């Protein structure tokens, strides 16, 4: 009886490994399909990539704004008030809005550089080698 329960554990482990391998294979197949897509799908994925790069640039600018504000607080000697959570929320929201607007209106080019680099990298990957 002890040998049977040991086998059950072995079978469960093998089944889990099989499931993980199948999930990984499905992921690789989806990646291959997305890399080999052509026509309208490729244009849509290029647009999605550019949009993701713009979102990253906006996030990056937002973090810069927050750090700039923290440095001004440190210079002025302002202590953060625990009751100022609402003010902090609106300040962070404003930083986020300003960053998103600045990316759309006067981008510093970070999103475009990321997009070109990632597009070049994606185009140089041979999906058959995945």
C-alpha cells in the first residue's frame, strides 16, 4: 500500500510537469504566431508597441517629477504630514497627467527610441528558432 501512495505522488508530479510543458508550448506557439503575423495584425501590433513605449516614457517622466518634488521638499525642510494623503494623491495624479500630456504633445523622443529598438529586435528574431 505504501508503494502505491508513492506512485500516486510520482504520477501527480509527472502530470504537473506535463501540464507546465504544455502551457509553455502554448505560450511559445502564441509568440510565434504574433511574431509571424502580417498585414493588418502587424500594423496593430506595431501600434500597440508604440503605445506601450509612450506609456513607459510617461511613467518615466512621472517618476522624474516626483523625485524633483521630493528634492524641493528636502531643501525647504518640509515634513510630510500623515494627514496629507489626499493632497499627495492629487499631486501624484497631477504628475501623471502632466507626464502623459507631455509625451503626447512634446515627447523627448524616449518612446520613439524604445519603439525603434524593440521593433528592430523583434524583426531580427527568427520565429522558427523559438
